[in-house]
């Protein structure tokens, strides 16, 4: 069957295509170029459902949407749902991560803990909706490193790496990121439902 991916972010499309293929190589992931909904929700789950419902209604296909962001403990969970626009109304990844580094300039390493969050909604043409969430814990670097990935990847150092060899996500290969990321973890929780497609 086919499934529509309700995102305008080409990096997410690439990551999802790889992650879905690992579970269901027979499912074709198609892009969505219909109207972009207003993400008026106050939670990742609300926004993911808004996006998936819009794409399902517009195409008649089962729709997947991801609403995601970075949550910094010392900022009380911000940027959170505001991650894409942290430095202003324009989606400017470099400005966003520079502002976040500025906001943490006085914070020492042990208090720079954060997590990436991905909330994925699956909406079926029957109207049934499912929401799952994945977390990827780590901490913020003091300066950007690496040129892979997107968004906040150059300043996020995932937990669980060997001491002295720690890398940002922007220094991971795409395969490594897609095996461990918040998006992969959320998707793992959704995989059983894909059997319904
Ligand atoms: P769509 O709404 O069209 O899917 P978007 O990029 O606007 O695309 P969000 O509203 O969910 O998506 O914003 C998520 C932001 O969180 C994204 O723009 C990045 O700044 C950040 N983000 C999410 N996942 C990330 C990842 O894997 N690596 C780095 N940054 C990420």
C-alpha cells in the first residue's frame, strides 16, 4: 500500500523513508504537497494530529506526521513545540541553535541536559488516529560540530557514547542516526499498527 508523509521538511522525509523501509519495505511513502495546516496546538501530539488529519483528508491515504523538537531541562522544556521558530518567525536552523547556545552560555556541562522528542501521528482513512512518542536523551554542546543532519543536530550530544569520543548528531552517519533517534524510537512504537495498512 501507500502512505502519505505529512511534512514539508525534506530532512524528515528522508529519515522517515529510511525508517519505514526497515519495517515495511513493501509500503510506498509518498510526499505531501497539499495545504500546510496551522500548527495551533500546544503539544507535540496536537500538532502531529493536525498535520496527519489534514494530509489524510486531502489525499484519502493513511497519513503519518511528525511533530518534534528539542527540550532543554534548564529552560523548563523549551524550545519544545517552538523549536522550528525559536529565533523568530522564519525557520532558520542556524539562528535557532545560536540563540539556544547563547541562552545556555552560563550553564556548566552537568546542567546542559536535554532531549529530542518526536511525536508521530498515524491517521487512517477510517478516521482512526494513533499517537506515539520517542525521546532521545543527551546534552547540549558548547559550540556546533559536524555538518550532517539538520536543525539542532550540530549541538546535540546523545547519551551513551564512550567518554572522550563523544560526537554531536551532525557527526553521526544517517544510518546511525536513524537507528537511534527520537524519530526511530517513536516509530518503533508505531510499527505494530503498520500491520493494519
Ligand atoms: P513539518 O511541520 O512540515 O513536519 P517542521 O520542521 O516545521 O516540518 P516541526 O514543526 O515538528 O517540523 O519542527 C521541528 C523542529 O525541531 C525542526 O525544525 C528542528 O528545528 C527540530 N528538530 C526536530 N527533529 C530534529 C532532528 O532529528 N534533528 C535536529 N533538529 C530536529
